[in-house]
C-alpha cells in the first residue's frame, strides 16, 4: 500500500487535515467493544450489588460525555457538533458488549467519536467492577459501521 498518511505533512510532522473543501454530509459510525469478566461479576452487576453503584448508568453517561469530547482528547481530530450519541450494552454470561453509535452533519466522519465513546464506556465498566474482579479484560474495540450520505 503506497497511500500517504493524511495526518502527516511533507516533512513527516503531524498536521490536522483540512476538510474545508468537503461537503457537509450526514455521517454515522458505530463502534463496539467488550469487557470480559467473571460470571459472578455479571450476577453482582445485574443485582446492582457492586460497591460503586449503578455501573451501567455511569458507564453510559461516561461514554456519551467522552464521545462529545473526542476533539479535546485526540489531538488531530476535528471538534464536531454531534447530533446523536447512543450507547447500549448487552449483558452476557461472562461479558458485557458495548455499542456506541454517533451521528453528525459535518465535513468529516465520526468513527473516532464512536471509538472513544465505546472505549471510555469499557474503561468505566472496568473501573467500577475492578474491586470484585481482578482478571477482567477489555477487547475488540473496533468500528463496525461507517456511513456518509
């Protein structure tokens, strides 16, 4: 692959890509991730019996807040006005699946916002469950859909 990196200038230094010439379009991205944990942790979570309280509600708000702040957290991302952020969870026997959907009308995509939302939701789940489960792990954070219309 011989494609040049868009975030590097001719001298190899970092630069923010100029998207001023691009049309404003509806953009949507979905990212996912997973927190692997013990079945006992899932049972405590379902009973809302973990020491830090309502884990799911806190992780949902944390992921939404993080997606909104992506331009501040990732140096070369454009700050975007997001029109929609949805963060949902699917509780399994020994894992929590995370799904973060982000939408905007802009000149650049929102996959980084979806990735940051899913990542921070996973980190928040980890933080809130770590007192009872020392072997948890976060995995498979990735973009599963990206559209522009």
